[in-house]
C-alpha cells in the first residue's frame, strides 16, 4: 500500500508543535507514505484561536485574520520533521489579497477571487499528481490534512484507512460533530482520507466553487454559498461520491493558545465534541 499525505494552508506555529502528534498518527505507515506540502510565507491567529480566547474582538474580526510574516525557522523545522517530497512556501501577497476570514486571493490569470485554503488543497494535491506521474507511482490512498491538527493518543492512520469500504467514498474528520447536527449535509475539511482517484476529484473544489458562486466573500449576499454545505452537495449530487465521518474523530486544531498554556501536543486534551474546550468563550 502506498499513501500520499498532502498538507495545505498555513504553517502556523502550532503546526510545528503538532508534528510529533501527526507522526504518531501516521505510525507504522510512514515508510509507505510520501508527503507533499503547499503553504505560504505568512500566518494568522485564525478562527480556532479567537474562539478560545476569553474576551476580545468577534471571531471574524480582521485582527485575528490579518497575515503576519512567519519565521523561516518554523518552515525549516516542519521540513525536518516530515521530509516531504515536495514543499512550496509561496509568497502570499504576491497576488492581490483581502484580509478577511478564510483568506481571499486574486488569481491574475483568471481574474477571479479564490479562497486561499481551497486553492492550497488543490496545489498540494497537484504536487502529488505531478510527482506520481514523473516517478510512475500509483498511490492507493491520499490524505488531505491541515498541518496543525492533533489526534487522540490511540488513533492511527491505518485504522482510519481500514474504514474505507469501497472506491467511491472518502472519510472526513468530524471534530465539530457536524454529521448529526446538520443532517449529513456538511463536510469539514480538516482531514480527508480516500482512494486517490476520489481525492483527486474533490481536491478540485476550489475551481468549482469560484466558477459557480457569484459572491464568495460576503455571507450576507444572496449569491454567497457556505463552502462546507456547498462542497457536500457537489460531492454527492455532481460527482456521485459518498462521504462519511471517521468513526473516531478525536482530533482538533493545536493553536498558539495551546502553546501559551504549555500544553503537550502529544496529550493536548479534547472536549465533547473534540473541538470543544472549557475555556472557549
């Protein structure tokens, strides 16, 4: 079995600290895995940080999401921990950007705004596709994953892959308990695990989203569509795929606040659902 692991989005400080936990989760499969990374030269505190700080501005306030320059040391440590086949640190502000929740960048070729996170998923997966074609490799499974995710101590990637029962499905990490809450109509994007041909399809959501939604930036605009609901609908009704939550979704984002509080990424603590914390405001 060969597995591709594709990291996307910001390499926040918490992501560097989370590396040991993610490597434990990969476990004995590490020799069978190739790792690919797409990231930027900036970081933000982000929503998960703002939701867990007592007091302060609203979670969507620009103060939490305005980019700041990341440290080259963080990138070096991340590379050293994972030894990726391909890792790109892209200059984020090379393109026109909007400092807003979720991040928006202007594509100078298409002259369209795109959601930074979804574009990063597509780019990381493309690194895998190009590498596989060049080296005549076929990956049985692909994992799309945030770099600042931490897992429960008993979780292993091999166990999660074993839950894939057919080649027309993928799994997602339900750390927010969205599956029952929203009637199986929403998919979280912190981690996807599936057959490679399935992941290659859903990794292109960025293109579909910006080409079919008239306003991707203003939730109050009639043309706006929430991407987690919109992606779920596209996966089922357009691609004809199925998705299910990972049976054990004990996972959450490891933030700067965890570092500030001196938490051990190998034993960070989890709520119920796992993303809930006693000190969330």
